[in-house]
C-alpha cells in the first residue's frame, strides 16, 4: 500500500505538470544587472538543437555532440541553495537566475576552452545531471552549485537528452545509456588537455549510472583511470547497488576516490525502485544497515555521506547536494579541493557535526559518514 500511495501521488503530480501550459525556455539572453555574479559554464550535450533560442536543446538525441558557453547571472541577496527561476521570460537579473550570454563552440575549440579564466585553478569540475531534467534546468542548477560552493575550477556541464518528464523514466534511461561514449570522449579531452591538472566529476541521480559507465569505458581502454581524474562524487545515485559494485570491479583499483551522497528519505529514488522493480537504489541506502556496509566494505576509496537529516527546500529530498547549504559548503570547501572526508577529520569540518565512535559507526546528524578506510584494522 505504501508503494501504491507513493506512485499515485507522483502520477497525479506528473499529470498536473503535463496539463499545465508549456513552459517557455529560460535561456533568453538579458543584460546583467548591477550587483549580480556571472558564472561561465562550458556545456557539452548529446541533445538535438531546436529552433527556439530560448531553449537551445530539447529532449531528443542529437546527431553529434554540441558545445556552447553559457554565462549565467546569479541574483544578489539570495540564500545559498536556492534557485529562483523566472516564471516567465525575460527574467529579472536582480531576482532570478538568467542567461546573459550564449555562444556556440566548435569542437576543435574545446581544448582552448578548458583554459582556466580569472582566479580559477587548473581544475575541471564536470557535472552530469539526472533524470527528468531539461537543458536550461541543468544549466541553472549547475551554475547555482558552482556559485554557492565557490568552486575554483572550470565548470563543465555534460547534458544528455533527458525529456524532462516524470513519466519518461525508461526513455531517459535509454538516452543516458546512449550518451556513454560521448561523456567518455569529453573526459578524455580533459585528460589530454595541458590546461587541466585535475578533474572532479559529479553526477546526480540517473547521471551517476552514465558517469560510472563512462569511467568504466575509459578504464577498459586505458587499463585504469588516469590519476588526473581525482574524485567522483555521486549525489543521490539512481543505481542498483550490485551493478555499482560490478562497475567498480570492472574499473579496477586504478580509480578516483568515490564520495556518495545518500538519503534514506529520497522519494524520487523510492519511485525509481518501484519502476525498476529492483532493490533499494544506491542513493537511498541506510549506511547503518550491515548488509549495505558489507556490500561496499571491501572496495577501497569509497566514502558514503548520509544527508537524511539535512533540511532544505527540496520537498522530495532528491537534490540535497545543491539545496542544502551544509552539503554545498562541503562540496566546495573539501571535495572540490581534493580532500577526503573521514570520521577522523569530520570534527574539523564546519559542514559536518559528528558524535560517537567511527569504529561502531555511531555518527549523528546532520551528516553521517561511512568511511571504511577509517575502520580498517
């Protein structure tokens, strides 16, 4: 009955969205306002372009990978973790996230685009969005995360052809799988770029499946992942736990450190479990349960952070990585700087409040840490 109730609620929600008037594209370019911050994002996408320049790319597969640079204006006087989007275009840069510049990039220019601008270090921050996400939503969410985390890196968005509809789960999964080689090629371009010394990959929801598969493809080609890819962050990964384990086994020991954000109360992953008729998704596990700890305990270089106790504006608890100020600060202050979060250093991290013993995993809110390395004999 619990599953039936959850499914019914989400179906009604989806129908309400489907019956609403079509949403206008949010990428209409406007002049930046005074006091705003500008975030410049490199976007690579396997989506097909559309004629409407306020949308740029739709939910169908493109014939090739398209590249663009999009400058997003972040309004002043907003709280970290919030993403105020305009209800209609053009948006107001003093109140909304808006695009202030859009330029197409030729594939041959990508290497040059990786060059850090301004105070950025020689680090690329590659973000892969999740299920039911339109192109403009992905651009603005990533820009918000980059701004709020104060990411000192070159922001690179990889956008696959999600149709942006809750009921298109199976089609989204097929489109994510379709894009594996293209994401792998983008990461290869960053690996071979002399302008980049370090790459951090972050993937949300279904994008986690795509990202781990792309890394698996690189590992099989190169006999491991190059050290330049230092960290993989999986936020609410929509992945079967056993499949994830097999993917890492295929990648082998030469792989980046993996940090996993989970939330036991993630309603979107509960729905994914229902649709897939499988077990609990990786992003929805309870790290205190022995079976999940055992499933990951012998895999080196994995840290699981339980965000279940965090509060944010995300009503379904599926985007806590971006909507919770604590999680955003943790990403910017520690993970993007190449630092590994463990129980041993949690007490020195402002975003983490830890009680109890690491040996017994008695770690309390707001962020529970499961780190096997800290508990090795």
